[in-house]
């Protein structure tokens, strides 16, 4: 650890931060454009080519808007809530690996730069911890506003977030369980880089008995853990408070939900955090189930720097497939009622995830250790 | 190792600073007149404790603390505040000077007990490899192999706690009563 | 693997905090500040608020939080076990199965008591004869 290493870390973090800040307005634009297409409208088309700059314009506009502080609000708590929304959102993306490690030689010293904010030993725990920290933004915003709709929305949102976080966690356990037996790699891991590494190669390494076709199927967790994937995506949509689970800000009944009283740049921060979370959750789904940055790099065809960038391109493609699903679901499904939401969470997803975990444990157990009591 | 030696290491300064912050926010938990503020100070206390665990290389424990205590238990507290008479603002009735001597005795006793057991268990042992987090291998094995009985008992205690909680909290209401109290 | 892994997180946290602070402060410079009584009153779709926002919430929220604490603990233990699945073998599966059985029983109990039924009509089936009389 010397100054160059530290510089590389800062560079990496700033790059991640900049990536999120640039990608988020584009995602908002993409969502508005796609929704418009699906609903036979034009969507934003004035600011910049194809309306590309619309979200930037919106953001700048919000900076010039008055920040109203409601009379009954608790000032400091009211200010703290957006902090709790933004900081966990940015930290969550830090553990997602977004490319193969690069090797540089600076001053004759070889330095490996992992293209990942940081590779924690307990990465998946960190992910869950951050998404539970995000609950505080909602609770604080709802409580400190001193107004009815935010309080109702905040309490609702909290119950929703914790219900679906349990399902999210159980789906990730199934992935950890499966990847702990991934052949050669020796034992399991809670680090996301480790989970990506265990998905490299093709299915032939695990299931050679299915013949030559397995050479062409990548060894993604998606195939053996499909049920966990479905549960994960549903829970992720609910965790990010997206339609059809957007009861938190159900306009017809709660006005704006927990951020009703927020205006100007503080509202912008909530909005930013929501879309950063959508992107991180999609990247996380791609990392856990779709093989992360694994993919052909075309070493021999493309020039060196391009093939080094290919893993990042693969991850972005996979991430955007999931982001598209998020948007598609929003355009397709009407909002659920609160009792339906709770029923889906506690009576379908959680028992389903536990059941799937038991099935996985038994199947993998029998394949690995043979039948018990024999 | 003398105290001066201990102080000369900058890591210990960080340790001291976090420890002081933890104690200060723990103090505010009990002195705060606003229950929601008290719960938030408890979040700060627990976050500081998690940081201390991180410094002692217990990565898994640190994040478990964040996940279970900050992410779940404090949310439970907050819901507890919301479902009761909702004293969402300052509540002078929270102070109970009569109970102070008893509280002092209880907390002092707890402190002595914890200090004694920690000293008995670890004495002057030193962490040799500070900065190298314990991997989950050791943790999982000691949890499921060595301490398997406490592990199962924890499951049972959790069940008992919830059954007890429901029995206290929930008198099954009739739909009419529910309707009167207003649906969510 | 050292605690250096947490350095990037610290840097990111500082960066995010600076960003939040800058966003609020910069907009404070550029934005107008003209509060009126109506504007800073709690928003109630234009109607004057008549009651305080603080009211009692149904106890069901508390139930859900209690259940979540239990599931959170379960998930933590499951993570520890799942990452060492290979070494622990059938013994590990057995130990975790007993633990999971307790958690499942908890869920079943709460389910049966109707604490997961948020729809008022569905809850009618938990009524006793006396309740029905009263209804």
C-alpha cells in the first residue's frame, strides 16, 4: 500500500461515482422514452437529440426551485433523510464487480486493479445491510415531515421494504449455496467477485452428461437457480419501490408518499437515489445470476484495449436487460393493493424462497455427498 | 505493554475516538426526551459498535450487527413507537427519577459482569493479525459444529419470543372493530 | 484481504456526503426563498389540516417487523452455513434444517393467527361465535 495504490483507489471510486451520476439521468430518459413507446406517446423530445438531455435539464431546474421547509417539520431529521437515501445507494454499487481485473506495470511494479469498488469478503451481507439502511431514509422522511401523507407512506414503505428484503436475502442464500459447490473453486464465498468467478466457463464443467450442447451454454446461476432468480427480481422491484409495488408513493391515495413535503434539490436527491438503486439492483441481478462480467472477450480478433473493455460491456448489456424488465413491468402491471402486496411477500415469495432453498440443499446434497443414512 | 505504548499506535486513537462516540450516543439514548431521537441515537451507537468489530477483524459480526440490529431491531422499535399512543414529539413523562437508583445498580452490575467475563476469557491476549478479517469458514464451523446446541436453542427462543409477542399484542379483532379503527 | 478493502467504501461515503451537501447548499444559493403560511403548512391537497399526523398504526406493522427480525437472523445463519456447505455435509444440512423448522413454525403460527391477513374481509374466518354475534 503506497501512494500510487491509494491514488488508484481514489481514481476507481471517482470513476464509479461518475459512472452512476452519468448513467442515472440516461436511465431516467430511457425509462420515459420506453414508457412513451409502449403507451403510443412521443415522450421527451425537445432537450437535445431525441430528448436525451431532458433529465439533465430537469435536474438543473430542480436546483433553482425553492426548498420548502414545512412548519411542522423537524429540521435536522428532515435534512438527514435524503442523506440516508443517497449514501447507501452509492455504497451498494461499490461491491458490484464491473469488469475483469486489469494488470498494469507502473515503475516496474506490477499492480492489479480490480474493476470493482471493493471486493468485500462478506459482499452479499453488505448488499443486504445497505438496502436495510435505505429504510431509514423513508422512515425519517415520513416521520420528520410532520404531515399525514408522508407518515402513512413512510410506515407502509418500511413494512414493504422489510418484507421483501427477507425474500431477497433468501434468494441470495440459494445462490451462495449453489456456488459453494461450483466444482474446482473450493468452497463457497460471500464475495461477489467470487460468485462471478464461479460462473465462468460453460455448463460442460458441471453437467457433462448432457452432451455436446453444454459446451455452448454459459455456466450462469440463472439455469440451476431459475426460481431464485425470479424471486430475486420480484423482490428487487419491490425493494426499489417500483410499479407494481409503488404503493409508497401511490399518488391517488398518498399524494407523493414519504417525499410529499420535499421539494427542490432535496427531492432531486430522493429521485436520484431511487434510480441509482434500480441500476445497482439490476447490476446485482446480472452479477448473481447472469454471470456478471463473464463473456467472450474476442482476444484474437479485437485490439487489446477493446477486448479488455469487453467484460464491462457484457455486464452493461446484462444489466440493461434487467433494467428493461423493470420498465416493461412498470408499463404492464397495475399497482397492487396493500393486502395483495403483503400476501405476495409473506405467503408466496418467502415460503417459496425457503422451499426452493430446501429443494436446492437436498438436490445438491445428494449429488455431492450421496444419500444420507446409507 | 504500557499504556503509553498503547497510545503511541495511531490505530488505537481511532479506536478511542469511535469508542467515545459510542458512549456519547449511548448516553443520549437514555437522556433524550424524544423517543424517535433516542432510537436514532441507538442506531449511531450500534453503527459505532459495528465499526469497532470491524477494527477487531470481525467482519461478519460487524455486518450482522448492521443487518440485524440497525436493519431490523430498530425498525421494530420505531414501529413499536408508531403503534402505541404515538408520542411522536417530546414526552416529558419518559423521565422516571424514582427508578434511577435501581437503573444505576442494574447497569453497573451488567457492566461489571461483562467486564469480568471478557477479562476472564481474553485477559491480556492480543490480536496478532489486526486487519485480516476472520473468514466465514471459521465462523460457520464454530457456529454449526462447536456451538450447535446454542444455535438450535436460539431458533427455539425466537419462536417463543414471537408467540409471546403475538399473544400480548394481538387480541383478534372482529372485522367490524377493524373497520371502525380504520384500515390502512 | 485486509481492512484496506474498506478504504474505497470510506472514500465513496465521503464523496456521496460531499455531493449531498453540495446539492443542498448550491441550490440554497440559487433558489428563491419566499415562504408563506400556506406554502409551509403540511400538504393536505389544499385542505386545512384538522388533526395531528400522529395517530396509532395497526399492530400488524409491528408483527411484520417482529417476523422480519426472525427471518433476518435466519438469513445470517443460512449465509454462514451456505458458504461452508461443502465441508459441513449432511451434518450441516441437518443442523440448519432443525433451525429452519423453528422459523417455519413461527411463520405458520403467525399465518394461522391471521397476522398476515391485511384484507379485512379475509379475517372473518378467525372470528369466534361471540364475535359474530357482536358483528
